C-alpha cells in the first residue's frame, strides 16, 4: 500500500492517519544532521501532498490528478519508529529536533509523535505533542506496572501505548 492508498483508506474508514516517516536513521546507518536537508524536504513534500492546495503546490497538484483535489487533513506524524536505540541518543534527538522544527515552523497544527521515552529530556518538547510508548515484556511486568502512567506529568507531551505484547511467561496465549 502506498502513501496515497493509505490516505484514501484512512479516509474511507473514517479514521485519522498517523504518517510515520523515516528521520534519517536505519538499522545499520544514519544520516548526519548536516546532511538531512533532502529527507526533511521529503517530509515537507509528503505534508503538501496530503494537505496542500493543488493550485499552489506541485505535490498537491499530483494528488488532484490522482482524483482527490480536496486535502486529506493529515494532522499526525511520527518522527521515526524506535530509532533511539540503534545509535547514540544524540543522533535520534538531533534528527528528531531538526524534523520537528522544520515541520512545526510551516505547519504548526501538525501533531508530532515520538516513541523514545528516554529521549524526551533531550527533545524540544514544545514541538512534540505525543510520546508513543512501545512495551514488549512479560506478563508479570504488565501486572506489576499497571499504574505506570498514573503519575505521568499532565503537562508536556501526552502519552499513549500503540504497541505492546507479552512475550515471556505468557503460557499458550
């Protein structure tokens, strides 16, 4: 499924899209901060494709040519996916901050999501709207930590858990 097909499908089921895009970090290498310009431009272009005015923007005009002249109203974007564990944390925070600054300066309405809790202290959290926790652990952890977010701060990025699984001591289920 491509980006356009994804946006059409989300629209058809009445959901809100979350566009997760690469911030220059793979499993084996990363793009240094000083060389991120083309990747940041790709993210900007993807927003223009989804939300731009076809009369004013090339990418939005392509969307219109594909048969969807109205914007998709994309409003949620995730800055990578579990990228903070692969290299020094500074690589993730530098890249995430660069993308967040570029996106929020042009599209202040865009809600930005990170999923690296331990990176929050090093991120410009005024630009980050949500922290998406991914929890993969034992049944016992879930039982013993059922109040994990009870005392989470009510200011700053909101928290939600979009990925979770019990993979040890789970029996047959």
